[in-house]
C-alpha cells in the first residue's frame, strides 16, 4: 500500500499519493508508454502538473476529504510557493518504491 505524503503550504498539509494503477490509467488515457514517461514530462510541462494534480486528488481521496483545488488553482499554488520540485520528488519516490510519511 502506498502511503500518503504531505507537503505543507500556507499552514495546510496537502496530501499526495500516487500508485502504479492510477499512474497506469493516466498514461493510458494520455497514450504514453511508461518507458517514455520521463521524456514526456521533459517535453510537456503541462503533463507534469496534471500528474502531480492526480497525486493530490488521490491523496485527498485517501484521506476521505474533498479536494479543494482545481488543476489551475493547484498549479498556481505550487508555482507561487516554488513547490513544483517538492511534489516532483514525491512523484519520483512513488515511482521508485520509496516510502515516506513525512510532513514537510
């Protein structure tokens, strides 16, 4: 079971969870092979925001709480607080099997 990770922004803990199944459905919908995923992220920054948002949606779902963000408001929030790299690290950890339950 993939644990829920948290990123603290504006005194709020934002949950993030992305598992293999959710990611595989996302990639299938986008018609991207897993082996080409890293390259696709480099080529299309919008794709990165979408997959990070998927992790936030799944995190809130796991917590049983309604997601207060849209893709646009989430992207603006993480841009405004320079947190793209932090969420990207969580995505990489999720893909690599590392588990963390830290609140940052």
